[in-house]
C-alpha cells in the first residue's frame, strides 16, 4: 500500500484527497463543500446522521497530518459526547495508511507521529478557555455557554491561519453566537463566515422511509429540530428554552464506578425495540453553604448521573441498573455504586416483565427488601411529575447537566389545555425520544419538593462540603462546585406516591 510522493503531497494539501486516499472513505458532496470552503468560520446547522462526526474527524486529522506541530481542538457540549467523538476520531486515525498515531486516553488526546495533536474535550474543561488551536471544532455549539465562547474565540483567532468549525442542531437564544454566526453566514456568506443547512436527508444513507418512521414516533418539535434542522420557537413548549438554560450548569457527572454509597433516587425508562433504555438519578446537592442564603429552608437537587443504552435487551439493562445501585452499606468488599432508596420504573405495557426482572435482580443482589416501584405513566402522572420538576427548576432548586439530548427532549414536551381546564402534556403514547426526560420525570414521584429543614454539615470553620472543584453557577444563579457529590440526606425522598393505575398522585 505504498503511496507516490505526488499522492502524499496532494493528500497534504487537500482534505478531500486526504479523506479518499488516507482514510479510505471519500467525502459526500455536502461534506466536500465545507472542507473546501475558504471561510475562516464554517457554520453548519445540522440534523442527526448528516455526517458531522465524520467531517470533524477528517478535518481534524487532515490539519494534524498536513504539517508537524499542528493542534486541533474538538469541543463538545458535554462529557459523554466528548468521549464518543474521541472514540470516533481515534478509530478513523487507525486507517492503515495513517497509522502510527498514539493516544492518551486519560486526556482524550491523539498524537500523530509528526507531533501534531487532536484533543477532544467538553466545553467545561479548563483548556477550552485558553484554547490555542489551528482548528477549533465546536460540536452542538448551540449548547455551549456564551461566556466560554467569548473567552476561547480570541485565543484561537490570534493564531495565524486558524479556522473554526461550528455545528449544532438548532438551539440557543437569538443573541447566542451559534445562531448569530449561522444566520450571518447564510445571509451574507463571505471569506469570513459561511454557513450550511444540513437536514438529515442530505446523507445518502438516510432515506425517506427511515425519516418517516422516525417522524411517526417523535414529538413534532423534536423531529423538526433533530432531523429537519429547523429552528422552532418556544410555542407551546412546556419547558421554554430559557427556563431550561437557567437550570443548566457545567459540572462533572459522577460515574457509579466512582460513587461510594451516595444516595439517589433512580428513574428508569425502558426502550424495548426502538428507543433507548434510560436511567437518570436525582440526588440532593452537597452545596455546603453556597445556596444557604437563597434557599435557607430547602435543599437543592441535581442529576449526578444519567445514561442511555441503545438497543440493549432489557435483561441486560436490568443488570446495569442493579450494578449502578450495588453499593452495600457496611459491605466488606467495598463495592462501589450509588445507594438507591427508590428505583422508579415504567411499568406500562411491555414494562411489566422488565419491572419484575428488575425487582428480582435487585432483591437478589442488593440483599434488602425491594425498593423497586413500577409506575404507570398516565397523563396525570406526567402532569404531576413534570410539574414538580418545573417547580424546582423555576425555584432554582434543580441543577441539570449540560446534556443536549436531555435538554432537547425536555424542550420537546408540548402542552395542551383540556376543555375542563386541566392540562395535558402532549407526548402521544409510545412515542420515542423522550426516554431521558421520562426517566427524570419518574424520579420526581419520590422527591420532596416542599420546604424542609436544610441539612448542612459544618466543621470548625463553619463550612463543609465533600464536593470539590471550582465554583460554578446555573443560568438562574444557583451555585455549586464543578465536581459535586450528593448529600447523604434521604429525608429529601419519600416513599413514591405512584404505585399503580389507581394511585397516580
Ligand atoms: N463520507 C462518508 N462516507 C461513508 N460513510 C459516511 C460518510 N460520512 C458519514 N458516513 C457514515 O454515515 C453515518 C452518519 O455519519 P456521522 O456519524 O458522521 O453523522 P453525525 O451527523 O455525526 O450523526 P449523529 O447525529 O448520530 O451524531 C455514520 O455511519 C458514518 O460512518
Ligand atoms: Mg455524530
């Protein structure tokens, strides 16, 4: 597989040739337009599966390959997405002709043999603010906070010849940098800013039938954003975008493997054939005295961990949930995990055997009376569960991670007033793509939202928290540390009110 000098030179100069001969996968025409563009800012408003990750990988690798000592930085909105992109780019770098790359998994950095690097980080990472890079790629840019962009952008632009590639599904207020630059590059493209609109259908692998199937089982707003890449306004969204942004903070999720018995309630949503299985945990935030002035008589909650597993048989997901909650108080083997006083799992239709299996597995492995509750998700339950969540959000007492998928799912919930004056949260039954939102909603059946004595641990200095890291703040002003841990405060949870069809709050 040797290459001629001329071929190698062409690959060095042109990312399109590079993709073809070095990676072995020619770019699609819509991808070619972007990599061939001369614009310093290239902005893509894109739908799912449109070929973003692939084009990021090609451009980052090409930049690194073209000259020694180059640096490409890929910023994702959240930790999970950053890790996934790193895996995708690493895989691409292993193309036989590129070979010779080394990886540092711990820092998510790929180093080519010429000394060039490609780094994949979440927007919360410190290095983003002082991001010197020849190529800056921002994935799900609509979800990256404005202040992080404002500190990173000048550093990148100071580097001669540097380029910026922004892409996102539609998200962000009018003044947000992604939305502004995208509009500018659509309206008046020039050598400074150029924009593209990539609905999912630009991909030759996405056909009309596939899209139609997804449309049928998605909330309309979700489909429009995710697959048509259309900007929709708040309309009748139950959670307006600004309200959600107000609850979001950049903090590190706490993997179950590193948890040592922190208490959390768990919500489980089964995916079955089409959707993902989802697990979301809610805990009391160990915020020391950071919020004691704003919330003197009530705790702040947060999501310490969440995960989604696509196409996993439910029996395996049951094992996963049990593993997450495996911590045993006083166990000699020091088993890590969360301590789950309650697990709330969707029991509708095909959920019943799954809940049974979860109950049995929990009893067998946790060795205590079962804290698993099956929940029938009726309209009333949703109104109550999402209502409780919204109340906490509006009070500044629920902190959400910067997790685009969760935020988009919450934002896609529509409301409808019923003739009798009631309210309906419009998610037709068995609709997909609300798994994370639903799992979070399930948790709320066990969360006490009312005022209660706020437990704070004091030491000699009068302040103590086991959370660590830098101070962060949600859009609405709730304070926390960047590596928060749950407070051991099980009184904040109650025996779930949702039992069966008769008793849904
Ligand atoms: N130029 C190409 N040639 C062949 N296959 C491609 C090309 N670009 C992308 N693909 C394939 O198309 C699929 C979607 O591409 P990719 O993962 O890059 O899209 P995405 O926009 O990042 O999707 P997602 O929304 O899921 O993150 C993948 O299976 C990828 O391997
Ligand atoms: Mg992708």
